[in-house]
C-alpha cells in the first residue's frame, strides 16, 4: 500500500486501537440545512472535542464548514450525492473527484452505493473508478454500502449486509460502512466475511441508551468502529455523546459505563 494512504489513514483512525469514530455531516445535500448542521464549524468543534476521529463533508462545505478552533479532526470529503426531492433518491451520482478532494486537503474520501437499486450498475462502475483514483493519489476510501432497492425487504438482514460489506472490500475500499444487523451474533458473520474494517451506520435517531448498546454490540462483534450522524450532531450535547461512543470503541467500555460519561458522572 502507498505510504501516502497509510499516513492519511492515521488521521482518520485511532493509531493505537486501529478503530474509528466518524461523524458524517454530508446530509445537507440530501435534506438541506437540518438541525445540527446550520452552524457547521461549531458542530465540527463539538464533535472534535468529544474525540471523534473524522467528519464527512461535501466539498463545498470544507472551506465554509471545516474551520475549527478546538481539537484537530480528520476530514473525509464525500464524492457522491442525491436529494430527497429526486424521483430516485437511491440513485447516487458522483459530484466530486478524488483529485479535487486532494486539493481541498482531505485525509480520505467517501462514496455511497446502494446495492439492489435500479441503477446499481452505474454506482458500482463509479465505485471502481473512484477506487482506482484513490489508489493513484494515496487516498483512503470509505465506502458507504447499503442494501436498498426493489428486491431488498430488509436492509439490516444479515445476508444483505454481508453482501454489502463484501462489495466494499472486493471493489477496493479501505473501510466499509454498513447498517448494523441488530445483534452481536449476526454482525460477527458480517465482519468474518470482510477483510477490511467494517464500521456501522448510526441509523435513524435512537435513544441514548439504545445508541450506546448498538455501538457496544457492534464492537463485541469485531467492528472497526462507527459512523454516526444525526445521533451525534443532533444530540443536545454532541461532545459528551461522542465521548461516550469513543469510550466504547477505543477503550472497550460497556454501554452502561459510557452512559455515565454521557451524564457527566465519569
């Protein structure tokens, strides 16, 4: 592997644990300026203070949203998108290049692919092209791969998620993000079938306890960390929520111990 990619991976992962806590903030393209993303620099500072390893942003927000005044945090530039107003919102298209992400100072790039969608072939083709460019530039690639489409009844079904994770590895990603299957036992099967780090998606808004239990379950299964958006940046205290998640991911704390951190009692 190119030394450049190894150097950059250290900026988006914990060097000691080899795990990562990522906070995606690319939702503005899909759903607009939602709560938590209106003042992006402030939110980036809050999650950085909590110990997040990286954030995900679209290229136009890097200059306007990645300015920070607190701790350092890795930058992942997202290369694909679609809006909630689209007649086919599962159809992700490339909206940025790896080369442009390099110019913007990115530590990694990410793409979104919905396997099972009607334009799956187009998205897989784009995935392959991005993986090749990322290799050329020594840029780590995070692939967000979700089972979504007419033949997918349950995107969290373990058989579907196993395919999603394996697609990420097979096509050249360095990290793959997939839905959590709901249990440690089933997610172990996902991890076992994927030779690259598998991080879980935070999913829909959950209670604090359910969020931390999900993180604990995934880590017990061997996950490489998590990529948690709304559950982090829309929390009443993003710093403490991220700190609690980091305690599970990087320190092996239980959800119960992490709740004490969230409540300011640890």
